[in-house]
């Protein structure tokens, strides 16, 4: 990474993604894919509707056929200007027409007839954030067809990033690191969690984020709740404070956690922090091609369990990241998906002592040809704040 702005994705990039998605659908035994507005559509086409409404917009991908974007007529001009539009056909529909019939006709013309069995009984993959009213409308128009969520049917569709995506994720991670380096300089004691959270959000935006997804500031006992966001609790001298923050920069996610301390910590607080730091390091060291995702979780969890705090580590070790801040793959027991170069995910073990404090340390990591690379590089030692 040189620090320069990565080049934007091209029409050829989006065309290749749509082709890969159609092939992956066929390999998974799907009749095709229906992709509603959301992260999958953005990743496949570069198109984000100005507003997501009750009017159906859906990308239809079927093996051996050109992609078609079904779009309301009044939104067609915007869709035509999407970077990936040259790689697909726009099929617009006007108010008063049945968009489900339009979509069904496209599927029917591609080997999916109006029959109880669909395309030889094969399910249709559908993006997870499709509105229920649209799925029900399609089922009503194509009776007997079955559907599978993309997370279940094609969990690895967006999981392996190309070089340009890795550059964007690295830039987002570096921006989040810059935010941490600044936030550690501000006063903590005597201010509300929400005040520090507001500072964090401002810093993320200052360093290039267009969207802030979360700013967790868990002080004292609030830090023992992993997804406590911000509240009105006044941070006190002697508090441990969990800072977990991230969002989207140039369309790709950041997510990092550091746990700081207001004033000097107790021996127990320092010990717990050291255990989590060691667990995070072991989780990172487990990252290499061919290793099952669950092995990353096992490596981090073993450190915490051996130290006597196993019952206090109450979540998975990590989640994927890309055009969203949470996506497959997941670093959790039972996930046997092998790691592949280009996968990106968090490694974020924690210890949570109810009513007292919590500690979590998180980096975004990518799998390389021979190990792992961190996208977050601020100190993992305990930072003392004022």
C-alpha cells in the first residue's frame, strides 16, 4: 500500500463478478440468483438505488444467460449510470404493472417454468436483505418454487477479496487506526460515554469514512457487555474502557477494538488485559491457508480457557468483513471452511466480568499465501488515558 487512493472498480470488474456469481450458483445447484438492493447488489453491479422502496428492484442472474436488472421505470436513469450497467440488460417496469410477473417471465424464459417443481426442483438463491413482501410476491407468481438465502447457499461469494479490495480494506483499517491514535489523546474521565463516542465518529469521518456503523464505548461495568454501544454513564478515573468502532470508507469496512484504562490499572486489570492480548496474538498466529476457520477460534479460546476465564469469553473469535462490517466467514467452533488467501476477518477475543469490566482486542486480518497480515497496527499494549 502506497497510501494513494485505490483505483475505482470498472465495468469489467463488475461483469466478472456477475459471471462468477452465476457460475457459483450453478456449482451450488441453484437455478439462479435474485439479488435485491443492498451489499450484494453493490458488489455485483456498483448500483445503489437512491431510495429502497416497495417498488421491486432485483438483479436476475442465471447460468448461461446475460444478467438482467429489473428496475422501476422512474429509477431506470440512475441505474443506467451505474458502473456495472454496461454488463447487464435493464428491464424496467411501470407503476400498475406486476413486477413479479416480469421477473417470473425472465426466469421462465431461462428454464424455470411456472411449475410446482421449478427448474428441476432446484432452489433459487436470494439475497438475505430481500423484503418479505417481494419474496412472497415471487412465491405467489411462481408457485412451488423454493428459495435459499445467499448466506446459506453461497457463503463464500464475497469472502475472497481481490488485490483492489484488499487495498481498500487496508486503507479503511489505517483510517480507523488514525482515529484511535487521536482518541487516546482526548480526556476520558468526567465525560459521558456518548461524548467519547461522538468524538470517535467525527474522527472516522475526518479520516475518510463515509459511513460510521458503530462506536462502542463501554466504560467500567458497561465494558462487560460486548455490544454495549454508548450511554450516559460518566467515565471515571480507574475505569477500563472498551473502544470498538468502524464503518465504511470508499465502500469497504473497518472494525477495530482497543481497551484503554483511565489512570493506573490494578494488577488484576493488567493481568486480564495481558491474557486477552496473548489470546489475540495466538488467534492471529493460527491464520494460514488451509486451516479451518474454527482453528482460529480454538487458538484464541485456549489461551483464555487455560488462564481460567473460559466462561467469560462469550462470543465467537471473529467475523468476515468487506462491503459490510459483518459477513462470512466466521471464526467459530464448528466452522470447517478452510482459510483461503484473500479472506478478511476480525480476530477479537475478549474477557467480560459482569458488573466490573471487560477487555477486548480486535484487528482485521487477511489471509496471505503463507500466513496472515493485520490491517490494524496500533499498539495492543494497554494504553493509559486521562
